[in-house]
C-alpha cells in the first residue's frame, strides 16, 4: 500500500522510482522507534489506508508523516473519519504538511482540522512548495 501512495505522489515530489519502487528510508521507524505510531484504516475488515504519525521534539508537536486512503474509498468520508480519529488519539499540538501541488490533499486536511481551528503557512523545502496547518487537538 505504501508503494501505491508513493507512486501517486512521485510526480509532485520529483521522485523517480528505481526498479519500480520508491524508497521509504524511515518507514520501519514507525514500528520500531518510540514516539512513532502506525495506524491502519479498516473498513469491513479490509485495509483501505494508513497513517504514520510521530512526535517531533524540535516542533514540540505531533506530525502526520504519511497519510493514505486508497482512491476507491476517497470522497466518501472514510478518510475524514479516519484522520480525525487518529488526531483524537493524540491530543495536543499538531503539524500537518502537504505538498501545495497536491490541491486535493490541502483541501482534505483543511476539512479535517477545521473543527479544531488552525493556522496555515506556506514554505518551500527541497524545492517543493508546501502547506502546513498548525493546530491543537483537545
């Protein structure tokens, strides 16, 4: 499932697959390191997506590192419900980032965080324009 996610974002991130795969250098961290959490989105017993979150000490906040819902389950509020459930599991400060070119993701995350109130900033990292919402989950 991670590869489908990575291939979807590759053109926006200027990433070229090697032998058909996209490297995920910190992927194992979410199962092995403290203050990293993997979550599966499950519907009817089937995995339909995932969220990888971590606490970032430098930000003093939780960060949504990766989030994916399979295309056939999008626009049905499954992702919205899953994202809000993940946020609720970890109250406190959050930073959620998207590539600005991924306008669907930017719109999605604004819907997710709207009940919490948020601030939003744009910045460029590694030549890619990004959007970041900062919020507090009670």
